[in-house]
C-alpha cells in the first residue's frame, strides 16, 4: 500500500552567501540577503528521500509556507527528488509565528492524508524548535523530536526513530503512523539535485494553496524589536598583521604556561 | 502545595529525569529557578517527571530551594513529552500559573509546544532574559544562530517558556530564611499510548581526551574540509596538554569523530583555553564550552556570535592563521626567540 510523506521546508536567510544583516523595523532587510533551505530541513528531506529510495510506492511532497520567494526553495526540494512541491501562500510582511504556520500546515494536511510528516528540528533564523510539535498537537498525531534515524516498518505502518537527547544519549521510540517526526542533522549528507530532477523541477508546476483564514488561534508572542546582541564579555580583538596577531596569541599562551 | 493566600501567582518549574536521574538541563534549571520566578514575580513550584524519582526529587528540591511535585508514571522513565504535557496541564488547571518554565532541550520544547497548544497559551523558547515592559512580560531570545537578539512580549498568562542554560544562575545559596521544602508525589494516570519507548543508547565514552585536556583546539564548519584537519593537530601539538574537538557542524561533516562533538548534544568542556576556529558560536555550541576559562575565537566574521562569548578574537582566515601561528611557534622554540 502506498505511503506518503510530507516534508515541511522553510526558506531562511543564507548567511553563508555573504549578504549583510541589516536591521529594518522589527526584522532584517530581506532584500539585502539571499535565501536557502533551512539546513535541518535538507536533512528532513534527505531522510524522506532515503525512505523513498529503499521502499516501493513511497511519495514525497515538499511544502513551504510564506511569500512568493519561498517557491525557489520548493523548487530546490523537487530538484533534490521530491515528487511534488506545495506553496502555502502566506504574506507576512515580516515573520510568521510558529502557531500560525502550524495552523496553516495542519489545516492543509487535513485535506490530504499523509502517513508521515517530517519537519526540521529547528529553523536557523527563528530558532523556535516548536513548529513540528505544534503541527502534531494540532493534528493530534504522535510525535518524536530530534531524530537522527527513521526506520519505517511498512508491515504495520509504524516507524522507529532514533532521537537524540543530551550529551550523546539517544532513545529509540516507536510511533504508529500517521505520525510526525522532527529531524536533527546527522551523518547522512543531504544529496545534491540531480540533472534530471533539476530539469523536472523547472517544468513542474508548484501547486499554490491559499490557507483558509484562521479564526481562533493561540495567543502569540509579538516581536517588539531585534538588535545586535550586546557584547557580554569584553572581547579583545587582536590587531596587526597576521604575524603580529600570531605573536600576540603565542605570548598569551606562553605567559599562561600552556605551551610546550 | 499551592498557597492560596496572598499568592502573587505560581511559576511552575518543570524538570526532566532520564532513567531516574536528573537531566543536565534540569540540574541547571534548578539553579535558575528562584531567579526566574523572581523576574516573573511569582512563587516557584517545581514539577519533576519520571518514574521512581523520589531521590532525584529531593536533591532537585534542595538545589533549587523550592518545593517539588513529582509526577510519576512507569512510562516516564525517559523523557515523555506527551505525558509531561498532560501532567502539567492538570497542574496548570489547578493553580493557574503565571508561567510554566522548561529547560531548553528538544524534548522539553516538544512538551512545551504540546502543552501550549492544548491550553492555548503563548509558547516562547530559548529565553535568555525576562523583564517587564509597558505592563507586559518581555523576553529576549537569540535568533539567527546568535547573530541577533529578539525581544518578544506577551500579555497572556500562563506563558510557556523554555529557558537557556546558565543564564539566571545564582552562585549563592538560596537567600532568606530556611524554607521547609516539601516533595509530594502524584501518579499520572493518563499516558499517550502512541509514543512507545524501545531502548536507550548512552554511549559511554572511553575517549576522555577532551575532558582531560588543559587546552581544547576546536573547529567548526569554517574548517572548510577534512584536508584542513592537520592544521588543528599541528596547532594542538604546540601545547603541553591539548585535545582536538569540534562543533556539530564539523562533526556532521565527518571531519571529526562524533565523540569529539562539543555542545548541548555532545560533550561539555571547561578547559583553561578554548581555541574556537571557524565556529559561529550558536547557543547550542556555547552550552558545551562557555565555562572555559579563556576563549579565543579565530573567525573571518567579526560579527560572529562566538565573539560575544570570547575573551580574545582574531579576525583571520583560519587556513592562513593556523599555519602562521605554528610557524611562529616553531621559530620561537627553535631559535629560542622571544615573541
Ligand atoms: C537540538 C540541537 C542540538 C544541537 N547541538 C549542538 C551541539 O551539541 N554542538 C554544536 O556545536 N552544535 C549543536 N547544534 C547546532 C548549532 O545550532 C549550529 O548549527 C552549529 O553549532 C554550527 O556549527 P559551526 O559553528 O561549525 O558552523 P557555522 O554556523 O556554519 O559557522 C561557521 C563559522 O566559520 C566561520 N568561517 C568560515 N570560513 C572560515 C575561515 N576560512 N576561517 C575562519 N572562520 C571561518 C564563519 O564566519 C562562521 O562563523 C545543535 C542544534 C540543535 C537544533
Ligand atoms: N514557513 C514554513 N514553511 C514550512 N515549514 C516550516 C515553516 N516554518 C517552520 N517550518 C518547519 O518547522 C521546523 C521548525 O521550525 P521552528 O519551530 O521555527 O524552529 C522547520 O525546520 C520546518 O521544517
């Protein structure tokens, strides 16, 4: 019997692309930076694609909620191998709270029956770590957090997830499907788009869904401001040429008696 | 347990246990409990969840200086977020708290989110400051890997919070008159039967090099590739006692073994010198090394969050700087030249 997986992916500021973080209002200037797929979500997608590779009759959809710019990230997911891309059109004019996103995604999921929903454990920009569990709560599905490995058992439609706790400890939990798992980065490196999937991603229609207006929702905390953090320790920036900097550090190391 | 008279409001402090023992996050939360409650303006009451955890509860209560309610269930031997949410929901019903505070672990985030959804309360995670602003609660949290700090506010109670480690700790023992602390156990009847624990791997590390070393030379994704691993070893070899470690970013790439990962989900170290090369300083990394006595960051980005935690920063490309450092060291030792 077919098995369907929905992977929730978020487009986040690409800090490695060299763009500047410029504060603007209660958020950053979004035009000054590039966007990429949230790192944890690339791992969630990879986990889904690995299940698809290993098991017949598995379908993987990738969904992102947000303004039009998230469509590039959805296309990237199709290029990596997702069967279809879904754009939940939500214009924030800023940021969307995890509760609003969870409500929009859960109401979309009610119209399709996914056996498994995967999210990243955390978004790199907002760093809430709650959107996955909120979706699970909204749908009343069992949920496992911070999984580094997911092994589905098609015979009874359940899965075993190896979930990280603290200090290198991990727990294996079993969940009956439909379930939701949040994915932590692991040793499996997310694949690059293949040429054929990249070509397909350019042709394929990305379905656009406008979520129904949300009537009653949980109270959200409102962002008042964002700022560069205050320096807590008086950090001394060592100045000079590369050689001078090296010498300054060596003097520090030597004075403390750390060097051989 | 919940005082009715003149009660300014309760602040529930929720801890986790792992196989009968306090989790590291919960031990840390104990140290913060009273200051957190003070910031919020309520009376702290502890809630500890697990199975057969009387002893852990006693020591947690003492460490925090607060009374504790134990929620016991056979399925709570390992952190069980749906059960935690149900148990705390019942308590919240009883005492209408101002806030429910969890440690910032992923399991606790899951419990916090589940609870928040069920009781329709605002959920704010990774909180590192709490204050009042215009009559509302305001909370600070790091975003974008610690590059920015955001202030959020809410007028709704209870607030469901997860608290970053080490922020509100007090070094002194709880002040005020000796309190008589009580530990009361309640049995949880309701547990989600769909979350079925199977087994726990707690790799006991035989590799204790990181803990023993006086100096930790650590690398992050800024290392760029496994071919630069030698640079770390060469730098480490300058010191009397050093070990090489890394961020999750570097370990995930396979550039360093996972046993050498430092941070929330890895090892915790506090060496005399922590040399952080190409590490951005995400909160989860800082959790494992912020107690180091001297922190030196080598990074191309002067705005990297690591520079806020570091004592010294060198803004250079590590692939240039580390070899130079080693060359200067060699010169110094061979010629006996003083730098
Ligand atoms: C539940 C959870 C648990 C986690 N647990 C941990 C944990 O235990 N430990 C941990 O480390 N992380 C952990 N993380 C991940 C953490 O959030 C960060 O993603 C991670 O620490 C980033 O690693 P990094 O600093 O190496 O990489 P990046 O954030 O990519 O930073 C790379 C840095 O290198 C610098 N750089 C780039 N090139 C150079 C160069 N040539 N020379 C010098 N500098 C350069 C960049 O400016 C940047 O600052 C956890 C995350 C979650 C959600
Ligand atoms: N706008 C979004 N669209 C799709 N998925 C999202 C969105 N925001 C968050 N998520 C998912 O929720 C996870 C956790 O996000 P957060 O709760 O913000 O840390 C992410 O890794 C994504 O999988």
